[in-house]
């Protein structure tokens, strides 16, 4: 039996979260429960996904972007509430669902072409994925608090994409003051070069989720980020 998620409050009355400071966590884990169904008391299935997140949080992870737009029904909403309940220390971003983000008092992450909802509260944190300088400029002009810039290096999630390389990070950083997270094929070895190019931080998936020791992988990334 699937548990009932808490009912949504009236969105206009939901308190907006505070705008993110420039010292927001430098390591962002991007997690899609489509690829790894979350464990809940009534979900069934393997415990690995939340166990991996728990190990990463124990090692110092403090920022997570929840994807999973393809999940049916209330599944992503339940996953989001479960994350919030189990890991209150996490700064949580919801991908492309402003209603759910407002319900939870979370930040919002948007794909490059998705419009910023007109009802998104002024000052509430939001960011956008961008793949080039023009899109980064447009997002900054909209008031994005952060950018997720990529794909920087080749990655299995983008087959056939050679990666834009460090030059894209350097270019966006030189043009804008908006903090940026580099994404795509990032691991602890590439972090120093990305930081030197101007990245505020990095966004990763496989570097933690597929690591033999997620806690050690998280710790190595955090150490590299400084």
C-alpha cells in the first residue's frame, strides 16, 4: 500500500524559502528516483537509494536536486517528502515542479527552456540548467540565483556528447556573477580545474550514486572542493 503524502497547502500561503547565499553548499547531488526508486515503509524494493543518500549526507552532502518528472501520480511528491523527513539537513531543490517546491519550501531548478512560473515568489531561490553563454546570460537576466552549466565532460547520461570542456565554465564565470555548478562527467579529480575556471561548485550523479563507497566518494569531492 502506498502511503498518502501530506496534502498540499494553499500555494500562495506557503512561506517562500530564503534566497541562497553565495556560500551555498558547493556539492550538489542530482538524484532521479526513476533510475533508483526510493524506499518508503510501503514502497517495497531495495533499500539502496536512500542508503546511498544517507551515506552521502553523513559524509557532508548538504544539497540535493530531485528529478523524477516521469514518475507517475504522487510518487515524486512522496519521495520529496520522504527526503525532507529523513534528511532535514539537506537543502532540497525540486526539478521543474514549482508547486511541489513551494509546498515543501524548497528551491526550484528549471531546464534550460522551461519558463519561470509567474507565481514563483520573488526572492525564493531558483536556478536553471544552461548549455551555453547565451542561455546563461538569459537566466541571469531573469534573476536566477544559480546556474547548472554543462555538459562539461563526456558522460554516459549524454551519449555522443563530447562535452563543452572547461572553456564553458571560464566563459560563463567571466561574463556573470551568478554562482555556477559544473555538471557532466565530474569527479573529484576534475574538481580543482573546475574551481580554478570559476565554478562555485559541482553537480554530480554517478560520482556518488555509482561509487563502491558513496561516503568516501562524497568526502573526496568535498575535500577537492575545499
